[in-house]
């Protein structure tokens, strides 16, 4: 609304490249979550080890994808969409930077659920959603099409810090696991 349909197209073009990469952490966590939940109820040391290994794997994968988007954006966008989409390059770079915290957040939010901390996760989600709305309200008029991408990077970073904080708290079982 603030920048018109062209800005939406530039953002969407970049997002359509980043969005499919989220299948990797979703697939991995679909496989790991049952094992983590079982280990959490039977062997806390094994659960921590599995959590660290999975998060490390996702951090390496996320870092690799982030680097690929950062380096390839200047030629990938014009090659796929044409020169008219040059404004999508900085958007793709910023959205590419979100991949690392997003990948880590996939694992950390799953661990919160396995630990029975769904209410805390709901609170974190509400905070990040509110921050995203606020950041977009502030950043879009000032930065244009890169504003929402910067907002996503900021809120994913806030969620990452919030999850790390929450996982350091004692487990308060809210539901039977």
C-alpha cells in the first residue's frame, strides 16, 4: 500500500527464492522431533546431544544457504526475473540473511514444544509478530521494499534470542509429553 504493486512484486520475487529453502529444516525436524522427545523423557544427556547436533547441522546448512543467496543475488535475480527486478537484489540478500536464524529457530522452537513450553513459545510468537508489524510500519516508509526484509531479519533474531533464553529456563511441564 505504501510503495505500490511494483514493490510487492520485488519483495515477492526475492521471497519466492528463499521460501522453498525452509523445506530442509522442516523435513529434518519432522524426522528428529520424535527421537528428541523420547530422549528428553528417558535420557536428558542424549536429548541435549541430539539437540546440539541437529542445531549445528541446521546452522551449517543455514549458513551455507545464506552465503549462497548473498553471493548469487546480483546475478541470480536479473537472470531469473530480468533487469526490471534489480530492486529485488538487496531484498534477496536480506532475506538470505534470515535463513540462518530461521533454520536455528526451527530446531529451538521444536525443543520448546518437546519440553512442554508451548505457552512460552506462544508468548514469544506474539512478541515477534507484534515487533514485525511495528518494524514494518516504521521501516517501509523509510527504506521501501527492503524494510519488510530487514524486519524479518530483526524478528527472527529476537525469536532466536528468546528461544535461547527460554531453553535455559527449568522445564515446567504444561502438558504430558
